[in-house]
C-alpha cells in the first residue's frame, strides 16, 4: 500500500539517540513505520557515552502522524513529540468552545480495527 | 454525597463473576466455572443481529448504548496459561475481535472505553493505563492466570504506557497487531508481528468503509442546500421548479462528491492539505455541473466557487476519519482554510445573485 503523507507530519518528533537503549518498543507501537532499529551513527560528542550501539532511528518522518504512541512507550523517555488528534472537527469544536481539541466521534476511525 | 456517587460507580457489575440475568447478550454461549466464578464464554460467529447492528452503526443509527459490559470473558476453554486479549467495550471492536478467535482459547478482558473504539479511546485517554489498571484490579484477573502478560491492540499504545503498566499493575503489555484479523497468525507465531501487522491500512476499502459516517454527518449540509436552492430558484414562476431541481442537483452533487468521491480519490488528488484536495475536486464538479446546467459565465464562476468551498470544508472534516493526519497539520489547515472557504462562499453567493439578476 502506498504511504499517504500529510501537512507538518512528524515535524515535532525528536529522538534522543544518546539515551536510547535500542529496546524497540517505539518501533513496535508505531502504526506508520516511522522508526527502525539500526546502528548508531558516529557520535560527535566524545564525552557522552551512548547507552547502546543499536538505537532507534527516524527513517520516514513525513509519515509520522504525531500520535504519541512511541513517546508514551519509551521506557527511558528518549522520544518527544507534540501529540494530539488530527481531526479538523475536533479542532473547530475546540476553538468554538475554547477548549483543547477533543473528538466526539464514536465510530469513524478504525471501525474495523480491533 | 460524593462518596455515594463514587460507591455507586464502584458497584457497577462486571462480567466474569456472576451469570448475566437471562436471556443475556446473544454472544454469550456458555459459562466457564472457575474458582466459584462464572466466566461468560463468548461465541466467535457473528449473528444476523450483530451484522445488522454493525450496519446501523456505520450509518449512524443507535450509536450510543451499543456497548459490551466490561469484565472478563472467555473464548474456547482457556486455562491459566492461556493468553489474555484486551478489548474496548465498543461492540464493533468486540465483534471484530471475537469473530477472529474460532479455535483459539483465550481470556478476554473488556475495559470501559465508554463505547468508543480502540484508537479514538486511546487518543482520548479512556483506553488508558489507569482504566486498564483499575479493571485488572477489579476483575482480579491475575487470580485466573499463571502469567502476567496482556495482549493489547497496538493502536491502544497512544493511551496505554507499557512501562507505567509494568510499574503500576505489574503486568507486561504485549502489543498485538493493529487489525484483529491478524491475531490468529500473531498468536500462532508465538506473539510475533511482522511489519505489515503494525501498519494501519487506509486502502480504498478502508476509506469507503468510513464514508457512510461522513455522509450521515453531512445531513445539515443537505438541509441547508435544499433551503438555499428553494430561495435561489425564486421568483416562483412556472420555471421555478426546473431551476430548483438544477441547483439542488448541483449542490447535493457537491456534497455527495465530498462524501464518496473524495475518499475514493484521496491518494491521487494532489496537495497534502485535505482542504486543497477538496477544493480541487469541488472546482472540477462545479465546472462539470455548470456545463450540464448551461450556466452563463458569472453563474458558472459562482457554482465553481461554491462547490470548491463546500467540498473543501467537508474534505477537511475527513481528517478525522483518516489514519495519518497530525493535529498540528489539521490545525494549520483549519486556521488557514476556514477564512478562504467562508470568503469563497460569500463571493459565490454574490456571483450567483449577479448572474440571476443580470443573466450573465
Ligand atoms: S508519533 Fe506515532 S506515528 Fe509518529 S513515530 Fe511515534 S508512534 Fe509513529
Ligand atoms: S523505545 Fe526508547 S529506548 Fe526503546 S528503542 Fe525506542 S527510543 Fe530507544
């Protein structure tokens, strides 16, 4: 299936590969194959001791929908992302009510998901 | 006062202790007696009513109340060693799960997501670490098991934190596949996923499956278009009805294009912003319709603009049903797009009026 891309996708995704242990939890929960585990790139800062040689890397940032699953499940908090619902109705409702975007949908997304 | 409210909430029954009062839900086929508890055994075949319910949900009837009682269920004849599958209490999620489980023995833990599907509930936090931990405690699920592992739908990972669950509830989260249909393969492979099982599909079929929801949500637009068409076709002379039909066909066509053609064409329409994709589709429809109606120049421009604005707005709403849009992107689209849409609509009305008054 071809990958679909969207505006601003993945722009806020940050990975701190120095602290990453390469556990792979983030790769496991990402629904858009944004991350992979691979060899650490050469470290410029010699004073820092990286915790692992195998670390997570961002390979498809533009596919990242900023859902936050990776950050929530990283045991060492090596990932940061500004997550939220990518739903225009929720954003409009939020603006009208002066609250944070909140989706009221019950069906919609993933009706066939488990 | 507060205390009684809290108590009431706590006293709400859970499945997995006592039998349901007869007749009980149709998906319960039997009961499994374990340690003085009556665990409902659920069927893996969907009945006619389940399918009818699913169709009704898709088209937006009877959404609320379509829930499963939270608690512990069984499928097949699970033993203490059997896996635990966690489900939302949205009936469609529950049905999508159980229909894949024929020939499998497992425990099912249904948590209270307020009748909302896994992904949306996880995004809101109701399919979250706290709710899961609370249901684990209240169902005393650990008493039935010889292990402390839970298979969670992968899409719950936006709400559930595995590290926190391990700390707080001492249960290990194992992320299952995104789609329930991959569960048998996942379990057979010793709970291993391949890359495909991690991805959220959004192919033509998936996009069209959410189209009816968009369609029912567009009801106010159909109504508004009807009212506007009545007015626009004035004066009430002999040609009123003809003009009315023409403009109604045009406007309803635009809404239908947004509901059905847009999701179908989503990947091939250029631009990343849904509103721009929609504006393009809407313009195309507006021009086609003008040609069909034989609208004069000013009228055609008005129709194209009106159609572009309407389809753009509805298309932007499809971000909610899509599976790959970020909040910051959608916010940008709303903030930049809305003023243009409103402006285009106002201009379109002006052009339309001009066209009607001066016949150009
Ligand atoms: S935020 Fe979501 S889509 Fe983006 S990398 Fe993390 S898990 Fe993947
Ligand atoms: S979850 Fe965190 S520690 Fe594990 S691989 Fe991903 S970034 Fe590294």
